[in-house]
């Protein structure tokens, strides 16, 4: 049974805090190692999990996530391994999304993937290179199963496109708050606040109650706290990946570092 | 607008078929801005006149249509060569970059980025940037920078920065990825000079608008020379900009057969090739739905070709639509067949073609037996200077003495 991420966002909202959304690509460092890492992140305080589907041509990703995805691909990770990872993480009861470039879904078959994701207990998809105006097949397949459709808005988006995007999104809308690829950043962006404000204005009329998650390269609790002051969700990816890359071959140490990072971030979204 | 053009959303061959715009939202505004600026420019006589003036006075366009008598004797068909190899910088690509760079200036941007495989589009971009006073950064796969060091030097001499791309397969497709990553972060002041008629809308249509003069000129030149249209036209297809430029002039002449020749590498059956239409499947790559070399999971498979300019696992979406509709036919030509054709053209006509273009020559020779006495017009899209290192290795050239290139080339 699939659980929408909106459940997690509502719970966080009721607690008067932002939700913590954690990302790792599937199959990294191995399929089972990835499942263990994601499970540890859930136990340490992630409210929503995003599982990346490793892809050969990840144009929106910076070097950290690229390296992890490439490592997973080199080890032979398959789309079915991603679904297995979803099943294992969703079994914890934490809403679990897949973040994927579009071609692997089209190749698997949009209907077939939607059904497999639903059967695995996945909440839905985040589609970084698919905008609602080019997504009729996915929108139909997701609507038939009440799967979350997380589309992205960017600082360069016009108000008209933000309205189009929020109207088409379910679960949350993903604000990419820097103009650039994924990656941890020391300073937070001054583009984020205005983008979230414009997005919230659009949501009032297009999708009342739709949460706004912000991806901006957050890597510690203090940055998470800052983003949590204006966003409904704080999305952290590269920092988790970096933590695993920094502990090659030592799963225990990696796990401890992941838990420490998650706890710091979870503290941040609560402050 | 004809049935062969893209619709308003960039679809060729009907909504949802080929093309479109599968891109991050962060780049949509830039693509919209580009599309509007391009459409306005193309109906502005001042822009069109300036572009045509640059082509004539700087690029050496229109290129001649040359009747290749000795090659014709060999083939048993009347062979006409559209001499794009004689353009400034040595290929058709100068047309595209001058158009896009002029558009960049018109949009008030000061920097251009480009991806390059063989280095031809990089050199052309660096040239156009120097000519128009723009900053230029070129992304090139690390493997290609090693294969084409001379072109790296040319770009640097022209004032461009060449960035070696170390991710993925370290070839053209990864250079495109890296250029897109740059563009996401620099879009307010930077234009992306896309090197072929592929990518997200409006690039396939925009690039076509700057290279379609190849076909328009060839059509007129053929009528002037022979009094009629050719029976068949041929071009090599990697991304497919030289081919679509030629084809566009003849699409609405149903009596003209259209052939695209893809890089067959070691042979399609070996799996080491770049014959995207012949042996790929429909997918989404670099912003467009088209034929893609991909595995069962939709991961892009590395392409292989002796010609870096054809070594790309995707193809322009308009070619995909032309193949699907049957208006054009696409066949693979192997490395060996292309190299034989390179040697043949050199000896028969005194013209050393780019290895890319040699695929078109080889393909035309393969269709000639069915077209004895007919006229075949080939786009000789580039010259072979850049490929002399490859030819030197392949044929064992470079040591003084009799030519090691056997007459076999002429028999092949």
C-alpha cells in the first residue's frame, strides 16, 4: 500500500516544524548497503525518503551524486533493484519517493513502472527532467493510482509556469533554490526565499495546502534550520552521499556518520 | 510550415512522437527566451541580411556543387558533391554557429558555451565567438581531447577555454551533459551553441533554420547544372545537422529519394557502432524523444565510430520522424567502408573528405548499383585535414615511399 508524502508533511506541520527529506541513489554503495543506509536515515529522523534511480546521463546532478550513481551502475544496479529498495524502505512506514530522470521510466513502460512502484509501496516520483507540460502519460498513470507527482520549480520559472507546476503536483512541489546542479553548498542562496514566496502564492489558488520542499545543498543542522524557517520541507541529498563516499568499505563507520548527520539535520528542522 | 516541421511544442511527426522538450524546469525559461528571440530574428530582415552577409563574406558560402566525373565513372551514376568542406573552418558547421552566435549578440548575452566531439563544432564555435567578440568555453570529452589534440590547440588559439570532461564515457554525450550543467548555472548571461539538430525544442528547428541553406543552395545549383532535381541525395548522420540541412531542401520533392548514412563502426552486429536509427530504440536523450542506443533499463549505451563526429548514441528528432514516416531511409556504413571511400575520393578526385563525410560517399556508392545513370547528390560536409592522424594510423601512412593505400579502395 502506497503512502503519500503528504502524510509526513502534515505530521511535521502539526508539530510546528519542517519535514526532513533525505536522498540516496539506489545501489549505493551496494543494493543491500543502500537499503541499510536509508533505513538508518529513517530511524534517525528522516520524514520522507527519496531514492535516486541511477542514470547514465544525469544532467542535473553535480559531481558527488554523479559519482555515487556511476558507482551503482558500474556494479550493475537495475531498475528492479530500485524497486526492491523502495519496497524495503517503504516497509518502515516512511513515505518513499523515487527521483528519476525520465528515460528509464519510459523504457520500463510508464504504466508498468507506475504499477510496480505502487505495488512496492512507493509514494510516487520526483521527475527532474520532466515538466508537467510534457508528462501526460505519467500524470495519467499517477492519477490512476493516487501516486505523488513531484515536479520542480526554479528561480528562473515564470509565475505562469509556477502556477502550472503547482497545479500538476501532488505530495509536494520541489523548489530548486539555486541555479545550478545538485551539491552541498556552504552558503544558502538568496534566491530561495523569494522563490518559495512566489510558489506559496501560486499554491493558494492552484493547489491549496501543497507543501513546498527546498533543495539547496543543505549539509548541516544550522543550514537546515535556516531553510526550515521558510519551507515546509528541507531536502538533503549530496551531504548524505558525501558521507557514504567518505567511508568506503566501512559500513559501520558510514552508518554512524549517517545517523549523526541525520540527527543534526532533524534537530535543525525542529529549531 | 510543412508536415515535416515541428509543431509549437517541438514535436516532429505528430504530438508525442519525436522531439519535444524533456528538460529541467530551471532551463525552460531560457529555452522559451531563445525560441522567442529566434523567431523574431528570423522574420527581421536586418538579422537575416546580416547573417547572410556573414555567410558570404566570412564563411565562403554558398559552397559550390561539384560534378565528380571520375567518381561518377567509378560509380556508374552521376555524382554531385556539395562542397561544404570548402567553407571557412572546413565544414558545414560554420553556418550553424554564425547563426547562433549572432542570435546570442542580439539577445545581449556575452558568453557562449558549446560541446564538441571531434572538435569541429568547438572550433567553429570558437571561431564565431572570436569573430563576434564573445567569450567562449568548450566542453570536450577527455577521450576526445586526446584523439583530437590539434583541434584543442585550434580552439585555444582562437581564444576559447577547452574543458576536458571526465565523467561518464568521457565523450560527446558527456560533454553535452557538462555543457547543460554549466548552462543551468550561467543562463542569465550565457548562450548554449548547440552543435547539432538535436536536443530540446527549439534547438532542432533553430539549428535547421541556420543550415537549411545547404539544401536550398544544392537544389538551385543542381537545377542550374543538370536542368532537373537529383534522383537521390545522401548525407552522413551523427546528430544529423548537415543531413537535415541538405534534406530540408528536398523533403517536398517526393521524386527525390533521401538517404542518411549512420556510423556502423565495427558493424552493427558487433554492438560497436553508432547506428542509432538502424539499431537503436525510441527513448529520451538530451531533451528530446528520438532513437537512442540504450540497454534494457534505458541506460545510454556507448557508441563507437572511427569518426568522432558521428560517435553519438542519439540522433536529431526530425531524422527519427523522417525514418519512421519512410520519407528518408537510413543505413549504417562501417568504419572500413568509410575509410575505403575516403581513400577512393582522395585518389579519384583529389579531395580528402572528413571521415564523417566519407560515410556519405561510401553509402552513395552502395546505392549506386540500383541507380545506374541516375544523379546522386552527396553532402560533402567537411574536409579531412583534422582526420589525418586517424588516416595515418589506419592506412600506415607517413613513411616516405610508395603509397601504402592499395588500389583496393577503388575496388571496394
